């Protein structure tokens, strides 16, 4: 196994896949490797301290979190110092996840380093990128030794694969150890009068929360929507204006709290306009929840013919009908659907399998 992996991403956050599913997961499973997480932006110190506290509690001492404060010069300085500190070790991998910082890191590495493996992961779908994001992605494809897309649909949506043979895809995975631990320690389900529904949100509007608000204003007050994550400015304005008694915005939450909400919910939904390969959906499925998803390629990619995943066009009447239908099902029927979803994740989308494939890329 290699001596060091340097992950370069945008920030330190509870929901960051480069941090959680890459750096922190690998630090616990590849303990003979040093893991450096270089964040382009400064992050909430409470989040950083919480993560560092968890690492200390678990006896993990092979992780260093470094922050550049949004400065390209500081980013390159930290990267240079880290490489100098590591010296001429045999296996050093730089794994970039953030398009902007990846460009500057890639330029520095290409000009000033040799015998250093550079990999770039694309976490979303190219056709939905803004022009500048597309430009950065293409520059990174040129500069990096290997470019990995996060799922088949994301890979197939990149128009220049035939030109750049260095591109491939490795499907995202979820931490089944953590999920199974949560499932095994779940409390006995108590009878409740409400149906609890969970969805995730992002400030860029990708998750299409306004559509769900429009749906839930016409649903029974006993069907509750729990929104995790930041709202876009327009979704926040709509949320504040509607003041729906059955919609609750929880904001950002530690992953442990997210899993608690998921395990106690009855249904997970996502009306996203686009995705890479959605980890939040996979976590809900892995825990054993029925799901309703928007009809986009990356959601269709999750269907392994268990006939348990509901994929719908963004038609309000269809969503109202299906949410009511699943809400009125008995708990045992919802569990049956959820167990099929869990089987899909267990068999196809584990972090263990994901990182076995990344190891072949890292240290081939």
C-alpha cells in the first residue's frame, strides 16, 4: 500500500464526500498510509474540531486536515510543504476533487514534480456544469494522470471519452459498516401518528426543493418533510413564505445525526434536477428505506431490477399520488420495499468495493 494520499477539495463539511468517503474512511482501513486533506477554503472551526475529536476518540492518528483559506498561493504553499515533508517516498498520490483547486494544484504538480501520480474525480454530470466548470474539468482531464467519474451515467455523459483514454468510472459507495451498525442498534419502532419523509438540500438549487415544497403544501399535515442541508435563496424564501406546518428545515447536521433521521423516517425522496451518483440516496436505501426519485440518469442507474425504486417525472400530481400511496402502506410493506433497496446497496455500492477499485488506480 502507498505511503501517502493527499486529497484536495473545496472545504471541510459534514456532507463532504471527499472527506468522509475518501479521507476518513481510508484512514481507518488503510492505517499504514498517511492521509492529508487539503481544503481550498477555510471551514467552520466547530466542524473541523468535531471531526478531529472523533478521530482522536477512535485512535486514528494518520490524518491531517489543512486549510488554505481560499488562497491559491496558500494552497500551493501547503501542497509544496507537504510534499517536501513526505520527501522521496515511493508512493505519493494526489487526488483532487474540486475543479478550481484541482487546476492550480495540477499546474504546480505538472511543472515542479515528477514521479507523482495525479488523479481527479468528477463528482457530477458534465452536461449540467456551468461553462467555467466545464472548462476546469477539461483542463483537469488534460493534466491529470487518471480521471475517474463517480458513476456510469456521469462517465457516459462526458463527451470526450474517446479522445482521452485516461477516463473511467468507479461507482460511488456508502459505508456499510456504519449503516449496518445503525441498523443493528435501531430502537424498536414506536407507533406514531405521522409519516416522516426525508430529503437532502444544497444551496445551489440542485436538489429542486421548491418542487417538493409545492407538493407538500397539498399533502396531509400528518405527512412530514424533513429537509437536511442548506436551502437555495429562492427555496428559503418560498419556505419562509409558505410556513408549512408539515415541513421542517434541519440545516447542516453531523453524519451521525443524519443517519439517525434516516433510520427513523418512513420514506426518502429526491427531486434532484441532476446528480453524479447520489450518496444520500444510497445511504437511505442501505438503511432500508423505500425511495421516490426524480427521473434522471443517475437515479435510473441505481435500479437493479428489484422493482423497489420509484422513479417519477417531475409531475406534481404523480408525486402526490405516490407519496400518499407509500404513506398509506402498512409498515411491513414499506419495510419489504426498503429491504430490497438495502440488498441493492449491499451488493453493488459499498465503500469497500469502491476503494478496492480505487486502489488499482492509485497503486497500479
